[in-house]
């Protein structure tokens, strides 16, 4: 990264906008010091754009927000008097206002006791030096940078560091430990050694943070370019075992009779990064993170076979809802999608290792439905062996599976198909009420189509239905009446 300096023109280029100049003008009218702070300032120097701007005023931030809202056409104002904050939304921008404050904490809560304060008080309460910079927007000091903790230097050195004693910073608000790791992951920064050691010392304090807050930070880590970095840091500071014990349990290698198995934690993170390099779909990334989550529970040593993890995909699929519920992840279609991919992730590999039959590919296509492309991406990401010959063979067979998927989809229209003969037609044909025989006939038709014995066509499926029913001793209603 190019070395950063206090470049007044760079700052002016970013803050010389209608809405920021208006806020400064309003603050001047009522004799109020006003500053742009936090992430918006940091991102100026990182060359990142943002639609969110945080303002700190010495005095009531709500009063400034109310006046700004009246001056901006079609703006909307939200006031949160309990927190002393306000938000103005205008043309896709979110302008946040708060009065400068100082904070103190009780041991059992991250919610501070807040008092009015100076700008210096406000900067001292910030989480990291790179977020503690402020730019004045009052007319006589417009563009002046206040950087009391050398945030510019830490940006240059790619460091995450707390402005004050890190033990106090993290003990007061333990969510900052997660934020440190999240910023390090997103920005590809290092965490200052003293700051990182304080995270490990204070890790037990994470217990006072809600699951929702922790998961929100995990989601931001998952969306990073290289999400594994965050999980490595969480493991190193031993937060991972507290917030995600199932993932921490993947760590380590056991050896029996000289035979070891791969470290499933390292493998999982490689699969996660492989998926992240190909897709921004955060739920596909979750499927990658959880695809082997049941291996510790299913790992066994067999004298003949060596290490086995039988049915880890099916057991993992059952673990996903419990993990989602505990972590306050959405219990909806996102959960079903992740669980489904975890349950199916061995299917393409099984095809790769065996003869690639049309029947097996049809069944996989039927079970995966519209998620088949994501399943195949996950499968490709899961090939992490260091054995070059094994990888070459897998990739060749994987390409064959993909080719067959395309051919069979075009020919048989299997994806998300429903048997062309419905349950209602079966009941009407044989004069049956809803019963198990109807389900057996419909299942037989589905399996015949998937096995390639019958075309995915109504007339051919109906002829097969009559054959199956005859074998069960059933006759069509018209034939029965004539008999």
C-alpha cells in the first residue's frame, strides 16, 4: 500500500460535498463544533467509498440532525433520544449524528454509562486508532485532521491497535474483540501484538455479548475476500472454541499405528477460501464452512480401512439446524439450502470415484434441483489433496460429471421435475382414495424415469403406471366395471 500522509487536498476532495458542507454550515449557525469521524475518515485514506457518514458534535447531535433534515429536500429523519443519536437519510446517503461523549462501563454489561464530553473524550472511547480520526467541517477549520493516536501511521503499517489500554478496551466492550478480527480480515491488516494478547486474555468476556452481535461480525468475516483469515485469528486467540465449538473441534490430527488423517480445520478453511474465490454467495460459503462439521463425531479407526468418517454428510446435515438456531442465523430457506448442500456434498465425489452412470447423475440432479451448480462448485472446492495424481483424476472425472449433467438436463429435463403422472390421475384411474398404493405407484414412476427406463413423458409414464398397478393387482376403473 502506498504510504499515506496528511494530504489536505485528499481530504477536501472527499468532504467537499453538498451534504457535508451543509452539515458544517448548520453547525456554524448554532455555534457547534462538528466533525466527520470513524469509518468514513478511515476509508478516505484507504481509497474506499462509503454512503454512510458519522458526525460528532460538541453538544446535541440531534439538534443538528433536525436542522439538516429541514434543509435537505425529501430527506427523512429518525431520532433515538434514549441513545442521543439521530439519522438523516437522503439520496442513498445515511448521515448519523451524535453528541461528543465519554463512557464508563459496569463489569456485567457492554452498555456504557454515557455523559456529555469533548471531542477528545469521544476519540478516546473509539475502538481502534484507525477509527479514532476526526475531520473538522466548521468553516474556519474545514478539512483539519485530528489524529491523536496516530491512526495514519497504523494505516501505513496495516495495524489494528486500540487507542488506550487494550485490556480495558476489550473488557469494557468485548464485541470489540470480534471487530478487531473482522477489520483485520476485511482489510488484510495485522493485529498489534499487545492488542492481540489482550483479546486472548479477555476472551471469556465474550459471554456477555448477544449471539446476534457475534454472528453479525462472523457474517462480515464470511463476506471478506479471504474469510479463512478471520477463523485462523479466532482460533489463535481461542475465541473460536467459545463461539463456535463445532468448528474448533475439527482441529488436530490423530495417529494410530502410524496412520494419521488430515487436519479437517485446515482443510475446511481451504475449501471456504476456494469457494470464496469463485462466489460471493455467503450461504454457499456457510455450506463450505460446515460441509465436514460432523467429522469429529463420526471419525473412527478401522484396522483394515484406516480412518473413516461414515455418514458424516448426513449427520452434518442434521447438525446444521442446531448450529443455525444457536447462532441466531435465519431458520428459513437459507438454512434449508445450507443443510441440503452439506447433505449432498459427497454425491459428486462419489460419482467421481466410481463409474459415472446416467442414473446416478440423474438422481443427483433431481435431488439438488436449482442448487446443482452450487453443489458442483462446492465439490470442486473440496478437492484439496496434495496428491497430484489423485487431484488430476478427480478433476477429469469431475469434468465428465459436469458434461453429463448438461447432456441429461437437455435430454431428460430432470431438474426439479415432478413425475408426469400426478397422484390425482392415479387415484382417478384406479378409483383409489389417498393411500400408500398411490404413493408407491408415483415413486415407481419417478425411479423409472431417474433410472432411464422410462422417458420423462406423460404417455410413456402412464403406460408404465398401468404395468406397475397390474403387478399390484389394481385395475383401471373402466376395466373393473366391464369385468
